[in-house]
C-alpha cells in the first residue's frame, strides 16, 4: 500500500486519486499529502524562477515579515532560520537561499488555526541572501537578509 | 610464549571474576577506590588504527607529531640578484588557494577586493608594498621565516615544501601590488570589527543538540547486561550520586597503564573487566557512556589533580607538547590558543579560543560534521589540520595533553554534551 | 520507528508549540563520494504533514536544502492538553516516517 500511495503522489492529478483512495479507506485522512511535489519549483536554479514556480511570483517586500537568521553562520550545513508573518490571513510560507544551486528550500502550507510562524534549519552552499516568502489573502510578500557562511581557516 | 600464555587464561579469568565480585561487594566509589578493575592488555581502540573516513588521507611522515619529533632545520636564506619578476595574478591565486594549508587569507588581510571573511592572526598586508621590504626579504620570509623572526607563528612555506621557490616569487609579486589599506563591505567582513562569537545555545535542548540522545543511550547502556551477566548498574546502583563529581576529576594518571587516561578509556577498560562489554574508543557506545557519566557531573567545577608527582610530570610533558611545532604547517597548540600568539583572533571566519574554555563541553556535537567528537578526536583533527599524522586514541601524548589543558580549565563547570560548529 | 522522530508539543496559553526532530540523512545528490568520485544519490524527505486529532495543521514540501536530521518548530491554536499531534513524512525514495505526541500543558 505504501508503494501504491507513493505512486499516486508522484502521478499527475494526484489529488483526485488520493481522494478516491481516502474514500476507499486506503489512506487515513491525516496521511494524505495535499499536492504532488512541486518539482518545477524545487529544480529551478534561479531564485526568481523558483519563487514564481512556487506561486510566490511578484512578492513585494514587507516589514511585517520578521526573518531571524544569523549574521554569520558557523557552517553552511545547518543554518537556523525563523520567520513570523504579521500579515493577516497568511496561508503559506516558503524559504529560499538565493545562491544555492536550487534556491527553494521548503514550502509550508499553514491552514487556518496554524500560526504564521516556522522555525527550521537549512543548508547554505555559500554566503547568500535568505528569503522568506509569504502568501496572504491571495497576495505574496517577502523579506530577505544576508547570511555570511564562515569559511574555515584550516583549509584542506 | 603463546602456549605459555594460554595456560594463564583460566587463572586470569578467575582472578578477574574475583575482582568483579569483590569490587561489587564493597560497592566502590570511583575516585575513592584505589584500584577499579581494568583490563590492561589489549588496545582500547580499533586496532590497527585507521584514520576516519572522510578525513584527508594524506600522510605527513616527514614532520613531527605529538608522539615524535622529526628535526626541521631552518633554511639558509636564498640569495637573489635584482628584483623579483613573478606573476602577480598567479601569486594572487596561490595566496587564496585553500588546498595548500589554508591560504594566506586565513591569517592575513590582502587582495583587492579582499576575499570574504579574512583572518587576522597575522598582520594586515593590504598595504604591504609600502612597508619597504626588499624582494629578497619577502621571498625568504615566506620561504622560511625562522632565520629572520624565529618566534613568528608563520609557516615555513618553502622549506616545508608547501610552495616552490617560483611559486613564492609569484606571491611576492602579488604582495608588491598591495598598496592601499583594505576596504570592507561591512563590519562583519573586517576581522577587527567582526563580533566575537558567543555560544548562547542551550546545549541541553534535545531539539537543538543531537548529542543529547547520547545521554539517553548512555543511561540505557549503563543498565544493560554484558557478557558477564552484569551491567554497570549491578555495582553502581545509584549513579546520580556516585558519579556526581567523578567525571570532573578526569583525566587521571593510571599507574597500571603508566599513562593518563580520560573517562573514555576508563569506560573501555573497566567495562571489559566487569560487564564484559567491549566499548572501543570512538565507538558510539563508548561515546554514549562517556557522555552519560559526564552528564552526571554537569555543573560541577572541573577539578583535576595538579599536585601528585605523576600529574606534575604529566603536565610537564603536556606543556612541552603544547609548545611543540608539529606537521608540515609547523604549528604548535600555543600558536593558536594563547593570547600572546594567535588566540582571540580570527583564522578566516573562525575565532581562535584560549585553552581555558576548550574542555568543559567535550564530548561535543559538531554541527559542521553532524558528529559527536570527544576530546581525542578534536586533538586528532587539530593534528591533521596542521598536516601532522594523528595518533591513535588512547596515545599517551593525548592523555598528557588532555590533563594539561583540563588543568588550565580547573574551576570551570562541566556542561556536557556541548554543541559547537 | 521510535528513533525516527522526536516530538514535543507544549501548550502555552492558547497556542501549542510543536517541535519535531527527524532522523534523516537529507542527502542532496550534489555531493561526491571522495573515494569513488561519483555523486552520492539524493535522498531527502520531500513531504511532511502534521495533524491535530486527524486534521491537517501543516502541509510542507521540502527540497534538498533542509538540514540533515530535519528540525521544525511550528505553532497551532485550538489544541488542548491530551490532544494528539501526528507527523507523516515521506522521502524521495518512497520511505515513510511517522511520529506522534500528546499535547502537554506547560
């Protein structure tokens, strides 16, 4: 059944199939992933393309998004990022690293009742701006901040 | 000889059992018991020792290690006629090359523009062309500074074969282009104004510090029966009480092994002699138990003995080792970790701390490696970073170093497991 | 299953703070094995769903740049002490992971 479910997830038009599967009792409601993985957005190499493909195109900068990241990350393998959106009606939040080969890091759908807040840890290949994008009331907003990734002294 | 030895197995086994039983009967408190049972014959590490997967595999057998001195004679100055005509572009590339021992940027500000996050363990060379140094002086200072300024923490780049004379000539040509003070994009880029990193993370938060899982694992192993059908808990029935200060008094000299051992090797040898488990140094089980035992002593001031004759001798040896130049980079612990030399400065984007402050959190989770490292592995990494062959875990030199550095941390409170980059 | 996920849900006022730590390599597919010089295949969690008593409260898609042993912290309203919060995750190779915890009052 697990393999079956993955097949549904990866196939186009997964939602309908999933609903059918859920209806047939194959899936517990909580295990249904709402949408197929957004391959287009996750494989975009340019941050603006990634934002557009993740449906955050045209996001305007907003001071109502608070992005907390370190000024200097001791290493790029594990960079803490935390974002809070004070924009009413925030329904999703996504993180991007401009200079990563694939800038889109993660996209979180936040149903009503879930606070517009996410804290996680991400990988950065080099010093770069980190962006958080938010969707609220059908519009998109963003905030960004540079994180310098430390270069070790000892080298190879 | 092997045949004779096999006859000894049974009595030794019986004796071992007796020691276990009697040790349990008297319920010894570590530190107060004169002779905790220890297995004394076998190596405590996976033998033969092989360097960790993913580490540089290069061997640097022509250079000193913590275990052995290989003499390195300062080179006689090279005489040159007239000005040096190197290629400044090539020189710039060489100066930035991180594969040759860290690059000049690790310690010096140079370049237009300055590469990201330069260090300042050495002088700012952004206007070096105006210092009035002759080409011959610059060449020789880079090739081998020791006849010019013996106490510098500089590396003998030429004499230790990191750069050829021709390559150094290119670097000299590049340095001669350095004519004006560096300009920085922001205060983070400038090592003089870059804020000193302060570790504020709660190292006991299991969602932050993955090594906290080792505390649980260690506690579980403590109660697990080994081959002898005994667990640590069979004898140590109240570990929270028994081990409240023990780890803070480690490492210590062990006369039966004639060396200083830390919590880790004690765990290996004591478990072999009691529960029958074989927690080799650097194994997950050894780390977990060692972390658990230190965790029980958290908050206690580090308090290693500095007065016994054995410890005085070990600290004397350890102090000598702290000052020993090792590896192809020809660096000593004191070069980076004493304020008279490199400490409280930057190597590239990394802050060099003093010896005091380097012990209380070990074993520690290293976020850059996603691994828990004990102090031995930290020593080994420092060795390999200066291009010196590391020693095997449990090497006497590491015991002396651990005791010496721990003594410099006496009074600081234990806080294990730590979390660092 | 027990070691796949570490979870904690703490009720503070009317907001429940949920922390999740997953055990996963999060291999990017961009790293070369130093010995073989070949790329290590990508292996990463790409879907994460959180539910409160069966109702979805977080639905996430991840790429390769979420850090190894992923951590997420999110906050939900309307949960009570004793409610069940569950996580379902799946990686790009089809392996599924799950975990659950009970909301605890602070």
